[in-house]
């Protein structure tokens, strides 16, 4: 979870809090942002007495605030937290002029060669303010927090701020050769003794010699050309996504005009980050001037995209749904009032609450999100507690108990348990396994289930089988002593047009055996041992599967009276091409079983 450092005085000024506002009151108010005040300052000074109470001191501490929510990146800054506190105290959110439709003659032009490298960019001009020490420190912290967490260490998007007074438009987002030109980058934050002051370097030299270049060089690996941001005269702003230039890319206190950019591989993520930054600067008194990004190719939002970009999301929620979920009768007008105080544009339409979040938020997915905002704004402590009306004895779900039994048996057979992420990438599920869409064999369901609001391509799909997850472990375990016997009991999401949201969740067991002598029998032995221990009668029949060697793959079925053969799973010896794709050093035998099907047979005996 993000933890940010803020100046107490800066936070109080932005939020409109009086100097007498205590740390105890602030800690309580941070519930509005799902945050907690750290018990020590950034410098390590304790903020609590020996009795555990907050100290009563009006010093300008550098406070640490831990945020418990990862779907509100607009709150990952002192401006965002102050905005939420300020809106709630005055009872309504602020309307920002920068999101209103207005023409602009400022443009950012994108090179067509950047489409396969870093296809999206945007920016805006800010003027009418003055860069101060504290505001610059806050911007840098926001930049680092957003790009490290939401931007996946600059791989999804990165951002920069520049001396806007001396930039000549149109700004150019170009693809250049690694040795095509030279410019002076900002020096390292802690300059090595041998760092040459004022030295100009090529992009390749920066990636090889500069500490920041070495840290982020992997993002540009595999590309002969790299992204560069320049103005119309060719003056370099930054090597994207690595480092600013020492000229236009150097921002210092006292500047009165700034240019802010975000570039990346997910357009909506870039636009959201830009909207957040524009709102933050507007809260500090800056005027935002919009800039149009001109693309030479189609994008999800067109060929000309103006930033800041309006991106409001509206959800409708029945008023009685608030009462049902929160457990007490509620009045629609009170619901609307509390949501408005939370910065949500709200109106009552007959028996529905119509809630629209501002363009610096993108976290409304369902009606229940509106209910949560109301509960936070009202305060969970204000909701009356009530005793349970029914007494029930809890127990584990039968499937969970069955999963635990299977785990114990597999450990007894000499396997080690792994716990993998259900989110993965498409290549692991299909390409590396030699499966072509849409002809995926049974137990997969066809297309993989893809995340709509993905934050990283490495976690863009839900797995529909577990064996690829175990092979990823094997790919990183070449140094471990063989044989490798690994299993996982976990969930998969199988494409199913008839199911809710187009997919169904299944519980699976998968296991692999990697050894010089691994064969079909290596997977068959634990299968017989497991189903024998569960007293399940089954059959093994030949079954073709593109991931396995022809003739060394089998389908496992069980007969159910009156229902015919029920598929339980499959097993086999992985093909040499699959082993090559994963970089495996030995043959691998694998099996995967549906625990839902096994339990149905086990209970129905």
C-alpha cells in the first residue's frame, strides 16, 4: 500500500484546516481517504506520548500517511488528501475549469515510429503560479509514487515536468536512434566522484552509464530506437521514460510556467495521471492550459486527444440498495448530501441515486462503489451497530475441506506446494503452451478471460489452467536439485458465455514432475495414488492435447450413474517445444484435475 510523506503545514493550508487542528483529529479525518497517520515523522520523531496519545504540538512535522486503498491514485499526494478533506468540510466538491471543453492552439505531435514502442503521450501547460520548495518536493513525491505503483516502475507510464516558459510548441514525441544525437541529462542525485559535469551523452550512453539510465534501461530493451521528447526547435526535454535533460528538463523554485507530460503504453492510464496532476496544480493556484496530442494512427480516444481530458464515470444505484447493504433505513436526500460532500456529483432520480465521479477518479465499476463512498463520507462509526438476529454455527465450505484433504495427500506423496497468482499474461497460457486461439482444447474454454482495466500486461489475463503457473516456477528453478515435484491447489477462470460475466471459477489441482527420467508414468503414479486414496473409480483414455507429446497424453474420466462419463482432468508428458519455450532443462510430466468434478464424484459415491 502506498505510504506518502507530507508537510503538516502544507497539508493544513491546502485542506483549509486551522492551525489548532490536532493530530488526533487529523488521524480520525484520514478515514475519509482510508489512511492512517504514522506514529513517527519522516525523520523518526515519535508523535505519540508514552501513554499512546497523540502529542499536542503545532510544529511543521513531515508526516507519514499510509493509504489502505490502491484504486484511488488521486489520493496518493498531499493535494489529493487535502482535496478530500476540504470537500468534506465544506460539503461539496470543486469544479475545475480545465476539464471544460475549450479549444487550444498548443499541440504535442507523436512520431508514427513510436506506436510499437510507447504509443501514447499527453501534456498540459500550467502558468500563474510560482514553484516553491515544498510544492516542488510534493510534485516529485507524487511523480515517484504514481510511476512506481500505478505506473509499474515507469513501464506502464512515466511523467515529467519541465521549464514551460522556454518551450517552443509544438512539442515533439519522437523515436530516435540510440546514437543519433547527444544532450546533457540531469546529473545523478548523488553524483559519483568521476561524473563529468556538463557532459553531453547519447541515449545509449545514458542507458549504460547514468544510474537512472541503468535502472530503467530494461523498459527500452529490444528496440533499436528510443523515445525522446523535444520542443519545436529540437531542444531536448527528456529521454523517455528515463531522465530529463539538464536544460528544459531542470525545474527550480521560482519558475512560473511549467509543462507536464505523461507517456506510456495504456492511454487511459496516461490520461488519468495527467488529470490528477492538473487537478493537483490547480489546487495550488495554477491555471491549466490544455494541449492537444496529435496521433498519426488511431487510438481508443481518437487521433486528437486534448489534455486534461474529461473522463467522468456515472453509476446509478437504487436508494433501497444503500439501506439493504448498510442495514438501516436511509433517506435519498441524505444519501445525496453525503455523496456530494465526498466530491461526487449526485442527484436523485425517482428511486435511484445517480452519482458521477470527477475526471481525476476512475474507480467506479459497480453500484456498490457508490454505497461505499456514502458509507465513508457518513463515517462507519455513525452507522448503528446491531446484534445478529440468527445464530448459526460456521464451518468450512465442503470444497475448501476437500481442497485441504487433497493438499495433505499430495504433500504425503512427496510434492511441494506452490501458491501462484491467478493473474498472468496471454503468452504463458497459450503461446508458450503451443495452443492456438480459438481452438483451445477442453478444460480451457476457448478465449482467456482478460482484465478490462489492466494495469500491467504481465497480469492482463486470468489463468484458465494451472500448469503454466507451475512451469513458470520451473523456469526459475534450474539451480535447485532435481527432481522437482511441485503442485498447486488453486482457482482458474474458464471462459463460459452462459455464466455470470462470461466466465466461471473452478478449483483445480495441478502437479508437475521435472527430472531426467520424467515420463507419462511420473504423472500417472500420483494420479492413481490420489484417486485411490479418495476411493474414486476412473478411466484413463488417449486424448490429444497440443501441449503434450502425441500418444503421451490422456483424459481422466469417471462414470456417474445415469450421467455417462464425467471428465475429471488430464495428464501427460509435455512436448519438447513447450519445454523449449519455457527454458526447461529436463523432461516434465504434468497433470491437472478439476476438484469440483472430483468432489461431485466423491460425494456421489
